[in-house]
C-alpha cells in the first residue's frame, strides 16, 4: 500500500506566506481546510504536533471528518494551558503576557529560550539533542515572520476542553516544559471520526 505523507508549514512559518494577520486557530483550520480541498485529499490521517494539535482540533470541530479517517495529537493535547478553577495545573495568564513582551523585545533571544525549554537542553543537550540539531531548529524558528512569532503566543491560551469524544494522544516520555498533561491521558475533543483508542506512551 502506498502512503503519501506531507508536512505542511502554517502561515508565517517555513515556506508559507507571511501575512500580517490570521494567527488564530480559526484561520489555521481554514487554511488546512483550503489545502485539503485544493488537493482533494480524502481518508486523511491528521497528525498535529505542538500548536498543530490545536489546528487539528479546531479543523475537526469546524469542518467535520468527511476527509479525515483518523487523527493524532503528538506530543501533547491542546486542552487548556491556562490556570483556572477547574484546571489548577495550568499556567497563569501573566506568563503568556511575559512571553509576548519577550518575543517583541528580542525575537531571536526569545526563540533560543523557548527552544531551550522545548528540548529540555539542560538535560538532553549534547546527548539526545545535539548542538547542531538545536541550531538547525533555531535557524528555522528565526526565519518565521516576526509578526507570527508574537501573534501566535496568545493562541496557547485557547481552551479546547469542551467536547465529548475520545481521541488518541501520543505522549513523549520526556515532555517539553510548560503546558502538558499526564502522559497517556485520553483527551476529549470534538472529533466525530475518531473511535476510542488506548493511549500510547
């Protein structure tokens, strides 16, 4: 069986265009819908990584599962990063405000700090993550639109918890610091195409 795999870059990042607007999950989902429709893709497996988990969630909630056979959130789910009364393990909103200010003040330095935490460089640097791999990621990150790098940060506060269907979540054994759940916890999300699976650790 021939399986085609495509890794897309969101607006403002990678080889995609860098408009000055549209850095929210509604627009990301609309972009994904346009792509799938333009290529007339069906029986698709959507794999969302990091912010892409929110894009997959919003796409399925807004456009349904007509083109989608299955979905995977890796390495973490996009439920809610913010600390609330019913999400006491979340992060305070002031932290995201600080991220925005840091990214505005010095984008390259902000990206380095972000990647330090994302890769757990104090633990994995020089072993599982080489200096060259880190530098390659930093080069890609700093090539992104400066507008996008700042405008995407508030999306991390989006609450995706409403929903009533279980989905498969792949968890990395050593997760990036910040917003994360316990490894392997099933996630509820508006995904009518997904049957219940056992989480993979």
